[in-house]
C-alpha cells in the first residue's frame, strides 16, 4: 500500500532559526515528489516538485532534498519568518500509466514561527 | 492574475440536503481535480478530469457524490443526500498536462469550500 509519512507532526521555532521537515514514502512506481505549503484557511501552494533524477531543488529560502534509494525527502527552511507559519504537505506521485498519476498525501507538518 | 475560483466559500446545510460546489479552473488548463480535506484524514483526492473526461473517481463515494465538467470553464461536485461525515473543506485544483512533454501535473489550488452538514 502506498504511504507517505511526515515528521514531526508539529514544530515550533523562533523567528530567524532554520528547520528541517521530513517525509518518508513507500510509493511505487515513483514519478515525482512535491512539497506544498498551506496557510490556514487557504489552498495548498506548490513549493517544489522533484523527479527521480533530482536530489535537490530550491525555492528561495526553501530547499527540498530527495533520496530515491532510501525513499526519503526533506524540506529545509532557512532563516524562518513569521509568514512561514503554515502546514507543509509532502505528496508523492506514482505514474500508473501515461499521464494518469496516483497521488499519495502526507498528513502534513504544522510549523509555527514565534517572534 | 490567473487563479482557480470556487463557490460557495462556506456552506452550512442540513443532513439529507443536496449540496453543489462549483469550480472555475484557470483558463487554458486541461486537468481539474477535486479534493477533500479533514483534520483526521488530511487531503484526499476524490476525482479528476482531463479535457473534461473523468480519469479517476475512485476516491469518491459513488452512491452520493458525483462530479462533472459541463464545459471547460466549470467543474461541479454534488453530494446528494449530504451527511454529517461529509463536513470538510473541498478543494478544486487545475493544471495543464501535455502528452509527450514530460511535464508533470503541476496543480494550482482554489481557496476551498468549507462544508458543514448538521
């Protein structure tokens, strides 16, 4: 059964500090892995998408890594800001047939930045 | 500023009533997704369409849920009859996928419809 597990469930850090969120998956056949940011009361917004051949991708202060061998991904946030307070969702895609993807969602990490 | 729009933003209804949620995808996008999000389950894919044809609706309870795309600018999700366990936030997302391009389904989410069934 395809699964995506995220840790920690919640995290509180001081503004300006760095943090790393984890995502472990068992999804096959792997197509791509995405990180989304979801602010309270809003829809998710894509941060990064990585395919099998990519092991790191950055979007501003967000850097995602992917280890396809160990089936692990991390999202590192540098110099956190109050606006980073949100839920971060890891989503893994299995490409079952041409163009038809199966998405498996993690339950998210709730990040709170305090001044 | 292209974005996905959803109506209504909030809906409170009584058990047994029909609920219709609407979504306008980003102009030019050929793929539309419906998701449900609850605190317990997180995000779940209910159904998705490409070029208005349903590709996968395996996540949707078929006895009470139905999803359609009457035209390229409108997607609907109906629940009839609604039950308290349907209370959730329903998101629509759209994206563009081109066969042979090697691109993946980048999705742009709408703001969601918060449904409460009493």
